[in-house]
C-alpha cells in the first residue's frame, strides 16, 4: 500500500459498542507510537476514528501490513482471516465475545497487549487450514477453504442426509445423519467439540472427521494423517442401499420432486466453511477435504517464558492453561511440580 513504516490493520465487531470503543483506543495508541493504521471502508463509519487510512474491505486490505488486530469474538476473527490469509499477515484477537477461543487477549489486558505488539514482543504460529472442493458428476461446483471446519449438513430439518465417507480413496462407512464435520486441530474446540469430537492440541498435525447425530453403530470421530484426503459423498434418494439394493423413493417426496421439476430441499445438503461460506449441494455431490496450501498465522504475546528457545518458540502448557480458562475446568487440588523447571 506504499507505507514505509510499520503498518497494522484494525478490524472490529462494529455491532458492539465495546468493540468500537476498544478499536478507537487501539487506533489512537498505535498512531501515537508512529504506526500507520488501516481500517476498512466497511467499518470506518461506525468507528468514527481519525488518523487512519481507509482501505477497501477485500483481500488486499492486509497486504504489506505487519499485523491484523481484531476486536470481537471468534466470528470476527474468522472474518479477519479471510483478509489476512492471502497476504500471509498474522492475526491477533482481543476477545469481546463469549468464549473467544481464537483470541489471544481479554479486554482488561488490551493496553498491555498493544504495548507488547509495539515493542515487538510477540511470536507467530501457523495454523493448518482445509482446502475444500465440491463436485457434481465430476464437475466442480465449489472451491473454498476453512480455518476451523467444513461441514456437510442436511438442508431439510425433517430428513436426515445419507452419506458415504471415504479416507484416502477407500470407502469407510455409510451413515444417515444430520451431517459431517471435517476439522483442523484449531477447529477441534469449535463445532467438532460440540459434536463430541476430541480436543487436539494446535501443534498436532491431523485432520478430524466427526459425524453429526449419525444413526449408525460405527460413527465415531476419526483422527487421520494431515496428508490424508477425506471425502463425503451424498447418497441420492433412490440410490443403492448399503446392501446394494435399489431404494424406492418416498411417494410424497417423489410427487413433490415431479411437481417442482427436479430435486427438492429434502434431497439436497449444504456445505458450510467456518459458518461463513455456504454452498448448496445437489443429490449425489461429492466433497473432498485436504490440508490447505495456505495456513493462517496467529500472533501471540503469551507463552514467551525464560524457557522459550532462541527462535521464540514458547514453552509447552500454554494451550492447557487456555483450555482450563476458557472452559472453567476444575483444577483445584493440583500439586504439580515445585521449583524451577529443568
């Protein structure tokens, strides 16, 4: 964008007064320290801030920026990731939402967080993403990505969606279910967690597949290699059953299909990525999920201890502390190790 000094992009949940107030404080503090501040044209009317450069709210907004500072909840950070990922710019979130698992700081630590960023006392970690492709009869109908998760869900509340799941080109099982979640370790504490999936530490490289309310005896969460390819195929009504027999379509559904001149909402499913990007899936569609080519970078100010190595990698245990704090886990009575670590 032409700046020769340090540049940071500030994004906020402009629907919350607390986020707007905090964003103005951050902008003023950065500007006072001589940092060039950017805000998007979509947010500038609500922020009513002076001294910031207004940029279009698109993938180029974060080009050349040192950081993207996000004030809001995880939804706001996921929105910010859409801007930061193409530029490879690290994100740092200040939680003004509910759990805010992706956020690095809480409102009460806002000043300290900004001061640490200004002093360069932060480190950056890369988080896995998912590349997602949907096809219908071999024709590509959607190509997208996700930081947390991709879900294939039923489109009609009154019916299950029937799927065959595949790992590395081999069929594994068939479920009638509400849907299927494919998640990253980052997303293991989001939708996949609510669906009964495992919590996976961020530094573990893996892909997760978690069924949603599957009507099957074998429908367990799966953890596979980060180099694996997961696939979800929609079994169209009237297609082959698990026993290889032709299924007769429901009479009322068939009547509705004929009246509509094609498939109905009950036949279709929906593809969601991070709860933000939606694509309709026709009967028989196939969705493939693999490790994303572009990661998302998160800036961190916590976890830098005397044990951190020269490269700035934090000592272990920070994610454990985050789990305890975010979920209010009971740890009273823990005695642990005393004295300095070796």
